[in-house]
C-alpha cells in the first residue's frame, strides 16, 4: 500500500516538529475547543451546512456573511 499524496498546493514535511511539540500543540487545541467548541457553519441564505467544522476563537474567529 502506498502513502496518500498531499493535495495540490500542500507540502508534506514528515517529522517537521517532534512528538513532544505535537502533543503540546494538541493539548493547546483541546483547550481552545473546550472554550469554543467546533460547530458546522451554515450558508446565510440557504441555511445549507458548509463542509467543515470550525471554532470561533474570539476576535480571531471567522464568520460567514
């Protein structure tokens, strides 16, 4: 079995950050998700859901119009 290829425009860099840094990043993200849970945004006019789950981290978050 071969490894999947990254999407066009992305570059996969194996072992770019070490395991302890990855675990620290995951812990930080879990803290954010606990304060601002993931949700599925919807299109303003149609109400159709977008294909992503996201969080809004205060003034740095993104919203649709």
